C-alpha cells in the first residue's frame, strides 16, 4: 500500500501523458517506488512478526515451566496434606492411648492409696497384737511365779 506521502506526491505530480495515455517510464518509476516501499514495509512487518513469534515462543516456554511448577507444587501440597492427615490420625490415636493410660494410672493410684491405708491398718493391728501378746506373756510369767 503506498504511503500517504507517495499518494500526495503522485496527486501533485501526476503522470505525463503521451499519445496513448500515461508516460510508460513515469508509471514504471511509480510502480518501482511503490514496490520498494511495499518491500520495505513487508520486511519491517516480517521482522516484527519474527520478534513477536520469538516472544510468543518464550512466553509459551515460560507458561509450560510455570505449569510444571504449579503441578509440582500441587503434588507437594497433596503429599503434605496426606502426611498431615496421617499425623493428625496418629496424634488422635496417641491422645486416646494417653487418656486410657491416664485413666488406668488414676485407678491404680486410687487402689494404691487404698492399699497403703490397709497396710497402715494392718501394721497397727500387728503392733496391737504384739503388744497384747507381750502383755499376755508377761501375765503368764507372773502367774506362774
């Protein structure tokens, strides 16, 4: 497509006329100028297309890398969530076992306290019986004499 400068120059200049129409050399010169301008414009557009294609390729590569990174992160997150769920389950089991152990320990402490009281009572009874026995032996000895 001719530039606006070329068109305005053509409108101002015009073609010379000859016996059968426009001057062939003027028309060829004009067409050559248009062709050169068109080639230059096409080359610029080709260069721009090449640059844009390179940018597109780079962005696609970056997008692919980003997708791979996202997939890796999603995989890592999924694995971390599975580990967290397993840890929570394990922690719940440990807490349940700890409660059970605590309940048994509390029951054992209570029985131990009862047993200690019983031992103290038996110790008092044994001392009392020893004292009675000693007293009885003394009376027996005294009565025999």
